[in-house]
C-alpha cells in the first residue's frame, strides 16, 4: 500500500503525492538528486517543479533546486505522465456504504497507478467521482481483467479487511473463455509454483513447493470454445492465466500467455479484450459481521456473441 501522504498535500486529479526515500549519496543539491534518481524526466523539468514549489519534505515544506541535499527520511512529489492513454471504458459502483466501496471494473483499466497509467486508473477515477480521499483497494486484478474489486473507505477498517485476504478466507470466482481440449478431465485443480519469468512482465511455473492453486470447471461450450468457472485458492500474479495456459487451454485474447503477442507498452486492441472476468466475491465482513457477496454485472464479450 502507498506510504501515508502528509495532510498538507491533497489529491490531484484523484492521485496522491508519491514518496521517495532519501539515501546517503554524492548529490550536492535536490536538483542533482531528482535528476539522477528519475533519469527519464529531463533535468529542466525537475528544476521547474522545484522552483515552482511542487516537491516537499516530510513536513510539507517546499524544496529548493539549489538547496543542499539532505539524506534520510522522505520527500514528496506528484507524478506526471506525458501522453497518458485514455481508457474509453467506464467502471460502475456496485455497492457503497460506510466501510466498503465495490466497483465493477472494465477491461484495460488498471486498478492503481503504475507504468503508463496515472489518472486513467480505477482508484483515481473513483476518488474523483466520490471525493473519498482515503479510498484504497483491498486487492488487485490485472489491468486486462474485468470484474469486481473491493475498496476500503476508512483507514481504521483496513487491516481487518486485509486479514481476510492474508488468511485466504475470501471466496473468489472467475469466468473465462478458452479452447476446449480433448482428454482434459474436468473439474480439476491445478497446483504449481509460480514465479516471475522472462520477460519481466510474465510469470512462469517452476519446480518446487506449490504456491498457487486453482479449481477449474467447464460450465458451457460452443463452437470449439468453453466457458470455464475458475476458483483461485491463492492470489499469485497472473495465476489464472498461467494455469490455463499450462493446461493447454489459454484464455482467449491473452497477449502474454502462452506466447507474447503484444507487450505492456504497446497499444491495446480494444476489440479483443482478455476473456477473463472476476465474476464474484464473498466473505464474512469482519467489521459489520454480515455475510457479503458481490457479483459483476458484466458479461464476457465473446461468449455473449457465441452461437
């Protein structure tokens, strides 16, 4: 989760200020430090930000470009992106009360800022829409995946909700469209060890103690394709996509598995979304004591058109 933002620094367009650690080093000035720490941003841009009072120390005091660099602690700044792609799909709010906001995310929209996306994220959009400055996601789904995402509204509730995911007592079910495979006995459970692969944005299965488990079942079929129900028992990155590809039934529209057909920095093909949907989530609410279940109102686009 992001480091806490000093109260004096408000959200900008739904985005909180980012913190950067201040290690010991050879930098004479703040301008020298930021230029070397973030080489993808031109030096004159850092100079303009510092001169404009747009970078602060932990007490919320503006830093000067020519002031001596001071190690230790944190400095705060707002990220900016040039030519951030617009995501032309909207999220829906399924439920909101004093404790939880439940969103129905479209394909192609990242949950939190990262990489090419800052303001075009589910978190930033929901903060702008609701004005809830402390809103934070309780879990993540891939940018390419659509469906249900839970957000905590109050800081004091957050650890109780996070514990549900740490202790694996949240019931999650997904739906996917993938090829039919003769001889594959279903339902089945896929268990394996998943680690970061090559390139860096892919995951892969390796030998070793399993850290990922998924229950799969076929619920419908048409034209050589199946509609599958997936129940992950763990939450490894890209787990469902890796497991489906490993079983020889890669998810329709997957640009990463089993082969990379489009990298993360390439433009999306909005006509071919990944056919994976976070259909529902259920749990016993640790704050209210209620039994909760939330379901997406979306449908996988290919299956809705299937014969």
